[in-house]
């Protein structure tokens, strides 16, 4: 087999493998697991830092889901950030923690969906259960706010 034929064969094999691998990843689910089954199995943590005090930090508001969602099926998760007094939101400061076990930081998993406007995941998924996500974000002036986002899935 000549050099060119080997290259073509190798390139075709890599392309075929890539198509098969991509198809397999899609078949496993089209959602973003906000809470995994391993995290859901952890005991509930009551160590929330969110409070109801008046703050000059950004507003954090849960838009959706507004009601129960179906477990293991995609739903829209939308959390809105709004600066106070014209301050801009610093999206790099956002942190999302699942209040389970010793509090599980899921920020890196959700980072692609975090912007200065908030968190928007059109295909979020969670296993059955009730979950509290502690969301923290700061504005450009360094003022931080923390709020809990609740998700109930059956």
C-alpha cells in the first residue's frame, strides 16, 4: 500500500470513528446534568449562605422552572442576574453549588451557560428529588449576592 493510500485509509478510519463516537454521545442524552445521580444520592446539606438581608449586590432571580419538572428529562433552567445602580455583572465571579453532602461545586459544568445576564440552560436535567442550588455572583464593584434556586423533579 502506497503512502497516499495509507493516508486516505487512516483519514477515513479517523472520520468514521469520530462519527460513531459523536452519535454515541448524543444517544446517551441531549441534556446537561445540573445534578448527577451520584450528587443526588448525597445527604441534604443545610449550610446555605443565602439570606434575605437587603444588599447592594446584584439581584439573582429564578425565572424557570416555576413548577415541578420531570425527572431525567430536559427542562429549561433560567436564572436572571441584574446589577443595581447601573453596575455591570461579573460573570466570571458566578458560582453554583448543589447543597448536598459537603456542598458540591458544579460551576465548571455550568460555565458555558453563565453570562452577565444570568444562567440559561435550555436542556437542563436532574434525577428525581428536591434540590437547592446556591448561586453567587458579584458585580464589577465586587459586591456579592447569594440566592438559592430550587428544583423539584418527580
